[in-house]
């Protein structure tokens, strides 16, 4: 039997995939229906689609892997995945499933992108299995035992030699990935009847997606942010609440040991907030969510006016060797990258590009008094000196300064965090 599986980096497939089939969805502990084995499906084998059922997979543990042809990390992992399939042949079945149609998969099969050649096999043009096993992203694995019981649902990187051996010995213990239903409270299929408000704050990674969205079901509006550092949660909410906010106007008044900022995305220091209010309060939803974080996260953010280091962009026309005023043409702005240009743009967009540079740690303000649109040739820059070397021929310069400024200042209120 030729099989392959797709793992690798996890891709967000759709935040709320296949919600229309939610009433059919199986949960961990459910037994698959008999039609699961007997219904005919489209299998691609040797580059051709054949119609057959899944009876050949019955009686042994089965891993179903949901994938797609656009998943580049999945494709890169295919050789190792085929090795696992061969290693455990006869002991466990591994079946790939995609919603991609025959034409898409056939094109992939025949292309240089297919790294395993004729060993490639998958169910294609699937709808039924995707409805039966709802998921929010791919790769997504469903683990079914030899009795047809759904034992687990996991992310793609759980498909390892160690975990397969654990399945065969009956000792696989992984946290299931739960489907996130659209416009409902986290981990629920529907909101409770008569719900007025709901709030939930979780520290520690929840298996599944990393995202943020505003949701609504009519009576209620909710804000949910999954699996992000606490700094990210505060930043998302602050951008909505304070028009002046930027990363450079975010200040911690404590020494962070990476727990709050969590640049390495340590699972124990990822947070999820799910906050719902009556829809009549939707205009202040993010403000209320910010207050909820302040009350429950062990940290508190407040706007304070403090003397702050800043950069000011200045303009001296007499020092310009190149024309700054636009010559017109189609507007373009690709930021500071090799060969990019700023064409027919307001000076404010240049300020935004400067502030997006990772080495610019202080807020940037426009002190040029320029009212015309501008053209600049840009390139990649790695420090302030290189940035000024790019700006100076146009009479522009970025100058360090200080001023009183509104800043979002975060304090620690709980010593255990």
C-alpha cells in the first residue's frame, strides 16, 4: 500500500473551516459510523483517480492526515513521512486527505514539487471527511484505533515514530486539538441560551491555531486572541484603543525575563483571552477586554505622560542633492528592501516605514513640514547610520531627541508572573 502523510509547520487553513457541517462532527471517544468504511471515495494512485471505499483500512489503527497542495512545509516533509509509512506498514494505516480537486492534485503529482514520485497517494476532492472531523488548520491528524474509536486529534507535528509506537502499545497521551466553532465561546459548540457576557483568560498554549478575531452571534459580540505572548494581547487591544500607539510607545516598568514579551514563543508563556459582551457594547469591546486583562493577568497597563527618547525626521532643502518632490506616476511603497522605491507618497508613509524598521526602538515624529508627495529610492538598512546615509541625499535626516509623550506603561501586579 502506497501512503504518505503531510506534517511540518502548521498552516492556518481557515479559522472556522467547514462550520456548515458541524452537526456531523465526531469527537474524541466517538466511534466512526459504518459508512465511514463503506462509502466510496476518490483516491489518487499512480497519478490517476480511482473510486473505492476504505474497507482495506479497517481493523488496524488509522491516522488520517488532512493536507493541501499549497502547504509548502508539508511537501518538504514528505520523504520522512513516507519513511514512517514504510516502517510501520502492516501495523498502522496512514491516510492523506485533501479538499483539493483532482486537477490540482494531478498537477502536483506530475510536477517537480512532488518529492516522493509514484509513492504519492491521497484521497482527493474530499468534503465528507472534512465535515466529519472539523478542524481549523492543516496539517491536522485524526487518530482512530482498531475498533474504529476516535482516540485523538492533534497537530501535524505529532506524527512521529515515538507517537506511532505509543499508539501501537495503547499508550498515546496527547492533548487533543479542539475545533473552534464560529461565533461561539471558546471550546463550546454554541453559546448558552440567554448569555449576556462571558470571559476567559488562559495562560499556557492551547493546541490549535494562533490568531485573533472579533466575533458576533447577534445578541453578543466577542474578542478572542489565541496563543500569543501577553505583550501581543496588550498591543492588539492598545492599537484599537489609542490612535497614537505603536510598538515604540510600549514600556515595561519592570525587568522582564522574557515571560511577558516571550520572543521565543515559549508555550508556558502564551496566553488566550476570550471576552464577550452584549452587542450593544461592541463599540467598547476592546477597551473592556483591555480592562479585563489588567484585572486578571497579573499585569496592568496604563497611559502615562513621560519624558521619552524619540527620533525626529527633519528636512533641509539646501542640503538636498536629489529631488524629493514626486515626479508623479503610479504610487508605490515597498518599505526598506533592496531595490524598492517610495513613489508619489505622503511623508507620513515614510515615517511609518522608518518606524517599522526593527532597529528603530524609539517613536518617530515628522518635523519636516513637508506638504508635497515624495519619491525616494530605498534599500535594506540595518541601523540608524545606514538609514541616514539613505535619507541625507534628499535633505532628510533622522535626529535623536526627547519630549513629553503619552506611553502605554505596563506594571507587574502579581509577583508570581
